[in-house]
C-alpha cells in the first residue's frame, strides 16, 4: 500500500486515503486521533483568555509627532491689588499654574499629531490622535495606576483635506470601543458608526 503523508491542517479535508486508519503509519494515526480533540480544545482555550488590551498607534497617517498636554482644571485672577492661581482647585504659584494650566497652545501645533495628556503627578491619562482639537483616530484612556481603561476609535481622515473637519463629519466616534476594569477584564464593548452607537455588549459577572 502506498503511504500518504500530509500536515495536520489538511487532515480534515477530503482526500484519497486508506479506509482503515490502522493500516496507516504511526504518525498518520496520531494525526487522525488528535485532530478532533485539538479542534474542540482550541476554542475553549481562547474563550478562557482575557481580551487583548491593545495600546496601538496604527493609523492612516504614518509616523506622527508626539505632543504633551495636561488634563487639569485651572483658574486664575490677576488684578492691581491681588492675584491667585489654582490647578484642580488647589492654590499654586504662577510658575506651576503656567506649566499645567496654559497648554492650550499645544493644540495649535497638532497638524495632526499623537497627543499625550498627563495629570499633575505626570501619570499618563490619555493618548489619542488629533488634528488641533479634533480627535481623528485611536483613543486610549488609562487608570491612574497605569492599566488601560478604554480603547476606542474616532473617524479617521484619509483625505489630504484638513479643513472644516467637524462640519465634514469627523471628530466623532467610529468603530469599536472596549472598556476594561482595573484588573484588565472587559466590562463593556460598544460598536459605533459615524457618531451613532449601533450596539452595546455588557459583560455580566459570573
């Protein structure tokens, strides 16, 4: 009898082989006997894994410059007889105020860019792609401890025209948004299409 040898992925395809697997070489017997258990085991393993947390920088724009800003609330008052400065409700000196509270000019340099926002302890809170103040690509939000909180996506501008983005239907959610708890487990997934939420999948605790 002529022996036939073939790799595991093809053993489920119809082929002209001996009707009696016990006449096959030992290696072929192993392929027959393990193909079904492996096929059933694979999805069980995948089901038990956590969803991947993707800190991606893939976009339609190629390599982009990275700019830094701060996510804080700021207020100040300066007059002839008094002045005060506040960051996140706390009194600070003028130098600290200008460092954290006057970063709005950074957006004017973003044409487009990767934006990073930090808190006053220099912990990364958000990372996203923007053109000025318009979000036009991935969005990643972090817990204060550094774990990923949200991975989402805004509609990308694949044209060379950067004028009137908001009026042309950009700066809106588009694609999959995945929410994680602090342990890295998915709690909710949303599907968006050009600013409209199409579907929400909430993961229930077992």
